[in-house]
């Protein structure tokens, strides 16, 4: 679910390091919203998961 259907932005994995340098796994998820967008030149609508950077840049248009 945490994947943008427009740009493909997904989760990133890494290692969280505490002050005492104990290491554990960490996951960063993108800010993904479920929105209704216009498809086929505005004739139809579709519900998809879109990240907020695609919404703000105007790559998709809300229905």
C-alpha cells in the first residue's frame, strides 16, 4: 500500500542507531494518500494511491 502509483516511490530501509550505538532496523514510508484522480483526459475517475509530492507538483489532477 505504501507505494505511489504515479512515480513508484516506495519504502526505504536502513539502520537506526541509538545514542549508545545499538543498531536496529528502520523503515521510512512515503506520504501516500488514497485519492480519486482523473484518467482518460478527464472522462473517467479512478481511485489510486498517490504521494503528496506528485499531488503538489501537478502530475495528477484530482477528480
